[in-house]
C-alpha cells in the first residue's frame, strides 16, 4: 500500500531542508507516527500536523537538526496547502459508527 | 434436564439473546448505511445466536440419544453457525486488514472449514448408534467447531487490542474519541474472554467433564457467557450512563 501524500510531503521536505538522508528522514517521521499511534499510509494532513507540533521537534533535536521549531512551522504551512483526500475508513471510524457515535 | 444443562442453558441463552439483539440492531444500522462491516457483524451475530443455537436446541443436541435428534434442524443450525463465524471473519478482515490477502484467505478458510464441520458432524450423528449420546458421538466435530470460533476470537482479540493500544496513543494527542477507544478495548476483551471460554471448555471436555453434564464446568462457562454478553452490549449498545462514565474518566485522566 502506498504511503499517504502528507507523509511523502513531510519526508521529502525534511530530506531537502536538512542534512538527513532519505532513509533517516523517512525513518524519523515513521518513528514519530508510531509514537502517535498512526500509520504512514493512512495519516491525514491534520493528524500529521499534530505530530509535527507535539512529537517531531524532539525527534529532530535528537538527530541534531538545528532550528527544529522553524522547520516544523514551515512544514506545517506546507501541509496546510496539501489537497485533502478522502481517507480510507479506519477501524476507529467503523467502531464509532457501529456504537452509534458517528 | 439436570442442573448442568440448566446452567448451560442460562449462560448460552443469555449470550445467544445478546447476540440476537446486537445483531438485529446492527442490521438495522446496515439498512441505513449499506456499509459492509455492519452487515457482516450484524448477520454473523444473528446467524449464530438468533438462528444457529436455537436450531441446534430444537434439533435436540442436549438430548440423551442420537435417535431423538432432528438432523435437519441440527444441519440447518450448524450451517447457520458456520456462515455466522465466516461473516464475523469477514468483518475482522475488512475492518482491520482490508488490504491483506491473508485476511481474505483466513475468511475463505473459515467458510470451508465450517462446511466440513457441518457435513462431518451430521454424518457422525447419522451413522452413530441410535442409543448413543450425541455429545460423545460428535465429540471431534464439536471440538472442531470450538476451534473455528477460537481462531476468530484469537484473531479479533489481537487486532482489536493492538488497535486499542494505537488508539490510546492517538487519544493522548487529542486525535481520538475516548468512547470509541474504549469500544475497541471492549470488543478485544470480549474476544479474549471467548478464547478463555473455549480453552476451558475444550480442557474440560478433554477430561470428560462436559458442560452438558458437569455443574462446575457449566457454571464456569455460564459466567464467561454472561461476561461476554455484557462486553458485547457495551461495545455496540452502550447505555448513556456508561458513555458518560467513559467520558468523565477520560477527562479526569487529561487533567
């Protein structure tokens, strides 16, 4: 299954704006997503925005990326411009509907 | 009817009733949404609890000899249960692993195994001595049927509780609804209790303690059946007071 456009965008931007190579950039974002309980193939721009705010700065700092805060801000701005695709239904969506809260 | 059969009847009856009520509610939901998950889980629960178990009882599976059985009712009951487990497998596949080939293969395997169990069970009862005990005559096939459920319970338990663990991390970031996160836990816990129930039942039957004849075995399984019923109802038909409790607890955890 292909990775989500939001994931691809953040990974590509990280690779081009920092010294991280492709593998490290993707691994960093995957680790951040895993901490957030999210998957690279289904993450939405909105969810990734929260990950950028709350998890990614620390991950970037541990990898020696300078000025992580402004980098994250730039990534967030770019994410906001991404077209929102209709995401595939998640287990949480199904259980929300089946239990009557959707 | 002995005390063990009465206990088995109460435990099994409550569970079958819970499956029927939840199954009907989910089928009504499917009528509005036309989505596959509610059709599969609703039909699965109804086929097992609302049609399969009652037909097995009508067929006389608890009676004392093969000669008293109605093989037609038993056959229809077994077929209904087999289709029900298959529908539940499709539910787990489509909800948790929709892009995985092995999920489809497992569901197809469930259907094929259910067919073999149905034919094999009926054949053993048909060919068995008329005065023999039906539970003993078809013992292999009843264990095989339990194993079919066991596979689904294990699979569903792993998927639901894994998703629950991920959903809790999302919840900590404000990306999930606490009620739905709890629902994933309840469904997983129901499956774990199902695994426990089947393991106990098979172990007891292995030692010659059938829940149809042994009160302690029947009591254990009846208690599990009641627990599973409660978890299923809380998952799909939670009372408002329970929903409020979950929300309050989540809010207290945040502060």
